C-alpha cells in the first residue's frame, strides 16, 4: 500500500492484508456495509459492481480477500469519488478495479450490459419523503432516496447482470416487502434472506437479500446473523468477519 495524498479530515482505515481505504467524516463505512460484503460472497473469478460505493469499502474488502477478477465501483458524489480514486491508486489495484463516476441510472455504455456476475448496494434506507431530511447533501443522498430509488437500483442491476447473476442489498426490515416487490418487477427473484440482530431474542435491525436474474421462485431464509452474545461480546461469527480488520 503506497502513501496517499490526504485532504483535511481524511485518514487511512486499514482493512488487513496490506489494503486500506481513505475515509472521512462525510464518507466512511459501518457494520452494515461489512455485513453486505460478507453476505454477497463473490468468488475469485466474479465480475462484480458496487453501486453507490461511497469510499469503496465493499470492493476493497473483496480485494483484500483476493476475490473478484474485475470490480466496478460506482459513485456519484465528487468528494467520495475522489477518496475512491486515490484509494485505488494507493492500493495499486487499477489493473482490476474500475472507479466509475456516474449516476447508477446512466451506466449504459460505461459497463457492458449482461456482463456482471454480481451487483451490490447498501441503498438509502428511507424514502425521500420519510422522516426529516438532513441538511448535509452527503447524508441526504446516503439516507434518503433523493438520487435513486429501489426501482432504479433493480432496473440498472437487471440490465447489467448476466442471466442468473446476483443482486445483493441490505435494507431495513420495514422496507423488505417493498424491496422484494421491486426485485420481482425487474426479473430479479429473491433467493436468500438473512436477518441481522444485535442479540438473541431481539428484533432484526437489518435484512440482507440476494436475488437472481431470471431465477426460479423459492427463497431460503438463513439463520439470523447475531452480532453480540449474552455477555455483550462479539459472537464467533462476528469475530471471524472482523478478524483481519482488527488485526491491523
């Protein structure tokens, strides 16, 4: 990992295996993105794309683990895209990592149609008119559907995925049915669902969903991903997910 030119309020967050990502207070990452990167489970030959990638955490976690032969990372916001581009250079990943500065609704001609095995997105969790909008543009775009909707995500994914290619997203439980409706509308059949809970016995706060383009009906509901045990420590599965990240 080379030294990177950092702007005010930026720092390098090390992820393990010599890979790091430039983050800032405006464009950083949380547990939900790490869970989605893990849930999407690409292979070493997977051609993947992360919509609304922000600082690029999901693709950089894949790269850290030696996954994906080709990665597209799509981001519309200028500051986040600058962080992303510099992180790609810093990690010497430009041979298999394409940073795309674009609206995800305008990717035709940038990414070949029907070329992707996997699309991921950690989408805005709230509709544009739901709740109080943040006054900060970066938070507004990240949290509310001001720049894209679930339909936009599913439409773009269906155009770029190969037949039987996968779309993986994370969403709040209250929007789960809406997400599945949008997937089905665009020939993306929900195939896997995993709910995330803080502790056993608690309600889920996040849903991880996988859909396949042109897939047959029938969905597997996997066991809950539990973050903390009864003592308040990370569970074995969570510890395993964080192992490389916490070793640096």
